[in-house]
């Protein structure tokens, strides 16, 4: 039997291990150069840069690195490392030294990235569309509609609505802010028919008729507004859009509710904003005017103001009759919010009538109407709205 030797005897048999002395800075640099050169040579052989029998010396590699004519990105190893370090994963935490001079990201690129990650929401999409339109309006683009079309913002959002399944329910049409930002891009990009298809699906779909007609009316109003601002400044295409809605849903019981919002948009643009637009087609203007007969509302103020702005045969009679009605004395004191909104419109129509009478050479009548209007409203209200009306007459 052999006895096990104690551990101490084994330890005594092993010679003492001495830690090497630390290298000097010169020796460390020399060792590092040798390692780098060896590493580069081996990789160059694998990637085909140098021949298999290449036998470059340390001095030659060093001289190549220091040579000003040597391209630092020519070696395969350099290209490989450069590709690795340029990966976005290595740059996610890098911020520019001066954020103020960093080029802002295109909001629709932000939209695309959020969609790809499944993080996009309707509220965020609304913000992207609004920011994109503001960028275009503030840019040096010669044509805003062309710039909007080139952005493909509307197409991207429509594709997102389809891929996410939201287009199946059309619940997004209940969000007026989202619709207001999306529709102008759709009109500029030739996607208007998609919006008309949505509108018809809502009209023919299930749910409360009153609520559905409200949704469709808001959508058509956005279409009309977009056409008047993006496509045709003289309102002809906007009038045509309203006439299409009138004809499409003529047999629908809720046609009146559908037509009212877009009709009032055009009423305002045809009168209060007439100063900044070329005259529309008289035929389309008159056809639009007649659609008021399909709306179960008196619309006395709108009708009178529109007659005053007929493109070829302006008529002031209805406007004067409305403005001389003694019931206007109580309009400003009426607590009804709707009545409060009418005050500005009445003053605008009054100033348009004064301007029209003056152009006809009926100065005395114009001055009398001006004094009557001033007596109807407080000085503060009169100054607030009349100054704007004076500027555009």
C-alpha cells in the first residue's frame, strides 16, 4: 500500500512562480504594434487583401499607416470595422454636439418608424400630419399642393389605417382633429375617392342615423375645406364636391344633417373670405345656393350674405332687410352661444353692404346703414369686428 503524500510536499516540488516585471511604456507600445500588425495581416489574408505568402514587416505596416497617400478605409479590415461601428445600434446613444443645428427629422419618418414598431396611435398620427403640413407651409416650396402630394403623407396614413384594421370599423372618423389633418393630404395626393367611399359606408352602415349623419357631414366639410384651400382657390371644385354630396344622398332621410356643415363652410368662404379668392363660376355658385332648399334651416343670414356676393349679379335687398330688422338690437345681449357667433357675421355682412352701396354711388344710404350698425352693438364689439371688415373692403 502506498500512502498519500501530504499536500505540503507537492507544493515544495513546484518551483516558485515569479510574476514578470511590468513593461516600460516603450515596450508596451512595441508589443501593441506587433499585435495590431499581426491581427491585421491575418485578417487581410482571409479577406483577400494580401497574398498568402505576404511577409510584411512591422516597419512597413507602420509606414503605410503613417503615409498621407494611404487610404485608411481601403483595407477590408478597415471596411469591416467601419461597417460594424456605423451600425445604428452603436449610435443610438450619440447626440450631436449642437442640437440647435441638428437637422429636424421628417415627421413622416417618425410616423413610419412608430408604425413599424407597432407604437403609432391616432393622436400621434394627427401630430405628425399637422407638423408635416406646417413644415411645407413654412418651406420655400413653390407649390404647397405639389409638396403635399410629394410627401405621400396621406397615402402612408391610409395604408396604416388599413394594415391596422381601423379602416374596417371607421371609428377614426369620429375624431374630427384627425380627419381635419388627414383629408387635405388625401385631396392633394388624389385619394379623395377613398374619403367618399368611407362616407358612403357610414351612411349605409349600422348605428344611430343621427350620429352617422354627423360623422359624414364633418367628413364632407373637411373635403370641401381642403378643396377650397388646396385644389382650387375660386371654390369651383369645392362647390362641385357639395353638389356631389347633395346628389349622392338625396334619398337619405338625414341628407339635411349631412349637407349643413359643408354648406356653412362654403357660405363663410364665399362671403367673409371672398376678398382673398377669385370669383367663382356663376353657374356653380347658383347651384350651390339652391342646395340650401334641401337643408331644413332658415339660413336667412347666409342667404342674404350670399346674394350680396353673387359673382355676376350681386343683390343687396335681402341684406338690407335683414340688417334693418329691430330684433338685431337684442343679438349681442343674447346669452345663446350660437347668437354670439352670429354677431361677427352680421357686422361683416353689414360692412359688405355699406361697401356695395358706396360702389353704386348711394353714399347717403351707405352712411345711414353704417350709423344703424354702430347703434346695434357696443363700441367694443363694433371696433373688434368692423376694423377687420374695413380692412378687406
